[in-house]
C-alpha cells in the first residue's frame, strides 16, 4: 500500500482547499481512513475519519462544520474539503490508514503529507 | 478531552538504553501505540497494543504500560534512532497523541 496526498498550497484566511489522498494499492479498502495534521516541529493532531461505506464521519472539534471528509472506493481516494480556513489550520496534512489487530487499532500506513499554508 | 504528556526531550549515549514515558489518566486501561518520526518523514508505528512490535521493527524496541504511565524502551540505541517519538491512544473513537519526545543520541 502507498498513500499519496495532493492539493496542499497557500490559501488566504477564509478561503477553501480540497486535499486528496490516492492509494496505489489496496489500502483504501481499509475500514477506516483518517486525516492527521502536524504543524512543522509540533505534535500530531487528529483531524477526521471516515469508514468504508461513508456512514460514519467524525471530526475534531477544531474543524467541525468547516471540514468535510469523503471517499470514493472505486477511485481509491479519500478527500478532505476544507473551508473557512484560518492561520491555525496551517500544517502538514497526512492521510492515514487505520489497521486493527484483534481489539487494538493503530495507524499502520501514512502518506508523505501535503503542506497547507493559510496566510494573507 | 483526554490528554497525554511526554517529556519534550531525552538524551542517550550511543549503545545505551533510552526510556521515553507517556502519561495520562488511567492510561493502563487503554492500549498505547508508539510512533517514530524521523526528520522529513511521516510517522511510523513501532509499537502497538502497549508492547507489540509490528513486523520489521527491531527487537531493541519494547514498551509497557501500567497505571498512569506507558514506557517505550530502546535498548542499545544506535545513532539512527534519533527521532521524535509519539505515544497515541484512542478516546471516544478519536486519536489522541502525546506532545512528542525528541530523542537525541550523542
């Protein structure tokens, strides 16, 4: 499996951006896919998750109402539509696969990340 | 919301044992995962379910969890293990990460 993010870039405060994550293997048949972000040099922050049939989408409080996660299993993509962006959304955004072994789940595959910079 | 606390930095001499802690309320009742992030790279899981190493992770990495603290131990630390280490748990189906510990090997 191999995840590749795209769509990052420079956007003004209040603007919108759509990130996409493409899978080069069979990764995106995974039950859960997530987006995690990281301000360079800082910690990781979970952003959102979506299950395989899109019946459950969950968001961090900091992005709820502004970000929308979606997936297209036929195209093997997971997208993150971001709107009303603020400078606090500036970060590297990672597309991440969740893997579960028995009762334990963890992030077993990460993309290389795409940088989103919100600045005027 | 649930919080995890890690020391910002830990130093170890090459070949010695490094210990990185992760603290949270009743952490021992949750499974803790550990990730290693080298400069310019995405994180990589090195321990899951408190102490299980994924395939391909060297045996020098071990971990345990009890009470309010999870501990990652790196035995015989080589310079190539210099990285930032994050602990992670699940809280109401969302992922929570510790602040990360910068391991310096010198």
